């Protein structure tokens, strides 16, 4: 399998090259030359463990990694999860909640970033050299990336987060990691500022090459690929338990990487009839799937900070398919968006693969409270956005799979506000974290400031 850029101005590259490249050298995003059709494999895949299923999915795309080595990478990656099923499917009322938070940082990002860290290590061992990871986070990506590569030889990681705009637990999960290869930076701005800085530094090819920059944000193809696995896992199990041939899946998302993985799974043949995209008040994606207009607004701080995003970095991948895999049209539209902050892309006719809804702060709190009262199940605010939207859009008695993207212990204040209780959100990975020693630089939200910090840190 070879990989192309959405902007069409690089030669096709291998999987390992795609992993190390991160953002394509023409500033586009990497995608496979073709999407495999696996409908003939579904009956067999339905019987596999999560780790076995992950191998079957990933091997279709990672064709330049020997089978035994790929199995080892995947098995080691999921050995860090605390649940024997890795991402269990839990009935909650008439819904299914797929818990994606049993990894080391209690967020869905662990599902991909534990694998990505081991992929980096494998490739560097084979090729030699070094890797300096640069990423921006709105909350959970940073800590999951740090835990994926902490202490690994030949790798340094620089993570930018918006100062004061992630939860206290999210901040501590990053800044309390004191390994010598981990470098946290709090920027005086928003997540979108951090994402812009990262893209600008990757776009400076001379600097990128000189400092061996690599990406862990969902611009990295491997992140999206590994997330495809849990859509197959959840849909196959939900269909088996409900007796349905296909099922809808609701995805709380801000950066579009998670739901794009679901779209890919559906295109490959996963028994997913439709995807439901759920946003908070930062609704650029929900507005697009209602109107066909993709337009920036102001970032509104909410109880679900990982979704407080106005520029969804993975939307370009979806755009590539929406315009008929025409890289020239992608280049035109992305240039227009960079200039005006607004583009129009007509929605496809017929039954849409993705529909969307918004779960605001009041609905988020109400959903956390009501779900606990009726089912004794505690949702974090991001997952509650998804459940709120799913309940609004589902038919009577319809079982929908709702992705639970973070453990509620990461958002204790929101849970207490919704339930009136402060004893529902303990977790051993978090208890005591607030007293831990931390290390973090504070810098302006400018590309030059981050560039200088990288240079000074690495010498």
C-alpha cells in the first residue's frame, strides 16, 4: 500500500515513510491509494479479540512491516490497557457505550498513540536517526502522545497546549511527566493557535528536515488508521448483541480525525449504517454537515475542552473524497479557506453517511445527570455531548453505539456540577496527580517563539 497527499504534489510513499513524514511535504494530508473492501472478512473478524482484529486491519495498510513484527507492535501496545477487552461495549439504557478510555492516560487517544509510539521506535531501530515530535493538544492528545514515547531512545517530544484552557487533570497528566525527552509548552493562545504553529513549522521544510520533525497529531495517517479498528470492533459486537445487520455510531469530535476513521471503516465495509457527528458549541463541523458551508467562528470555552476547536485539521481528508479525489480542487479550497475562513462544498445527494448535531453545555450537564440517575453510569462531558445528540436523533428503541472518549475522573468538576456528587470520579491513575512535581515552559503563541525553543532545547 502506498500513500498520496490530498494536495497531489508528492510522489507516493510507503507506510513507514508516511508515519515518519506526518504532514505531507506539500502541506497536504496523507491517504492510502485505495480503500480495501473487507465485507468478505466480517464474519471471521466478528470472532476475533481486539488485538487480533487490530492486526487484521492494520496489516492491510502497513504492508512494509513484516507480519511478526507488526503483531508484536500491536500486542505490546494494547498490553498497557487495563481492561481485558481493551475497548468494552457497555449497555447503558437503550444505547451501547464503547469505552475507549482504558489506556494509560484514560482517553481514546491511547488507542492509537500507544501503537504510534511503538511504530516510531520500530522504524528508528531499522533506519537509525532521530525523531523530534511536535504536536498541539486541546487536552488529551498531548498526554497520550507523551505516554506513548516517554523514555524511548532517539525521540524527543514537544507538546503545545493552550495555557489555562485544558482541564487541571489534563494539564497535570502532561506536565508531571519528567522524562528527559519530554518538553511541555503552555502557549498564550488557543488550541487553534497551537495547531497553526505546528503546521507552519512542518511547512518550513528546511527546518523540518534539519530538526527531524515528526507528528503525533491526527495529521499523522497512522493515528487515523489505528482508530479504524474500534469502529469495526464496536459495530460488529453491537450488531451481534442487538440482532441488527447494521448500526449507527455517534462520535463526539472537534478535530474530525476520530469520525474520519469511522467514515473509513464504513467505506471498508463495517456494518455502520450512518455516523452521527456530535459537537459542543464550537460547531463548525455540525454546521458544515447541515449546510455545506465550512466557516470559522470564535472559540467558545466549554466543559468539553478537547472539542473547543474551530479549524478541524482532518477535514481536508474528507474534503478530498467529497470533491472526487481531485487534489487541484483541494488546493484551491484550502487556499480559499486560509484567506477567508469560509468555503462551500456541496453535500452529496442521497442518504448521507454523516449527519450532525450540537450538544451544548446545559444539555451536557443534563445528560450526565440523567444518565447517572437512570443507569448509574457516569459519563465525562465529551461523551455526554455524544449521548445527548444520539438521544435526540435516534428512533424509538434504536440502539446506537456512542463512543466514550475519556474517563469521567478526568473531569471531576463537571461530573460534580451535573450530579451534585464528588465521589464518582476517582481513578488510581489520577488520585494524587495534583500534588506531583511538574515541568512546563510558558511561551507566546508565535511560530518564532516555538522554533527558538526547539533549537535551544535540542542544541
